[in-house]
C-alpha cells in the first residue's frame, strides 16, 4: 500500500514506498469514533481479503457483563497471534496486542460535525421505527439525546478527549514500522476501497487518499 506521510495537519504530503503482495494486508486493525462505518469497512475487508473479522465489543461484552481487562487482553492477544485477521475497536489499552501486531492500522478520523450528524440520523431512524434491530429496540430518546450519558453527548466528549491521545498512539505505532492509513472522510474511504479493487487482488492495492500518520490531531 502507498499512503501519504504528513508531519502535522497543515504539512505537505510526501510519498512513501508501496508495499507489495498479499502479505502486506494479512493483519489489519481498524478503529474510529461511532458512526464512521468501522463495522461496514471491516466486514468489507474481511469479505474481499478472506480474513476473519472480530469486533472487540463482541469480546468485551458478554451475557455476564464486561470482561475484566486482563481477560479481555488475553482473548484479544489470542486472536492476533494468528497469521491473518481483521480486528475493529476503539481500545487503546490493547494497542500492544492489536495495533502493534498489525500490518496495517486504519484510522477513520472523520470530523466531529459529520459524526454528530450521522449519530442523530441513525438515532432518529431507530427511534421512529425505520430501523429494526436489537439496539434500536433498546434505544430511548433520553439514551439517544437528553441524558448526561446519551449517545450524542458521549460521542462528543470522547472525540474531544480521545483524539489527541489517539494521534500520539498512532504516531508511535507508525514508528514501529506499521503502515497507518488515516481516512478523514467517507470520500477517502471510498477512494481507498476503489484503489484496492483496481489491483489484481484486493490485498495488492495501493492507497492514495489517506495520510500516513501525523504527530498531532
């Protein structure tokens, strides 16, 4: 994969040498805020590359409640010991056993206004019955918008609190030699997917629409 390298949000882009062959995309870690399409992209990559897909939320949240952190880390580390995998989830405490074992780290770094719009649109669809799912049936107006821990308020708070830390950890991951693909909009996601599909095989693709990594948000 080829991607752009930037030293900061205002810096110019520099080209980096492309990876070659399927081996460059056998292990993919993917993260981003709510409503950025993490699961959709992860499932698409799984189907195109033929690698198993794991959502870390499915590991963490069990019928008996959330796993203790040591057990959560153990199960995640077990998955990433395999030769090929796609793992999605926003758990920086697992960076050493997920991100640092990846060939490629994909960061869906969409702007906050777009994330807010998508959360509102999705919540309204669920609340008005236009989307039928287990999550939709559990959702209330208070949980979506009005409580102190509503989906919308939580997303805004986490975006502001976590994004600078994510930027630092992503830079640290890139410094380990791991390819970082930073996609800042749905258009960049589509462009990246198109570039993958243009190659002989999806795993031999080049990305021209993403930033390599940055040292700041």
